[in-house]
C-alpha cells in the first residue's frame, strides 16, 4: 500500500518516472509475495498425513 501512496506524500506531484518506479516495485513485491505463498502452501500440504 505504501508503494502506491508514497509518491503523493513526499512530493506535491509525482513525475511519470516516479509512478513507473512504484508500479514496477509494487509488481515485484506482489510477485515475490505470491511466490512465498505458493511455496508455503506446498510445504504445508506435503506435511499433511497421507491416506
């Protein structure tokens, strides 16, 4: 959330470069979060007792 709001908090108007930088970093954080969630679910499911 901070990656989206911060350009307007510190500067009166964000430039196009600032916006793209935050969009790219936000997408990277989201991708890494999904990756961590995927591997966390794999480990959790592999520890379940098998019938």
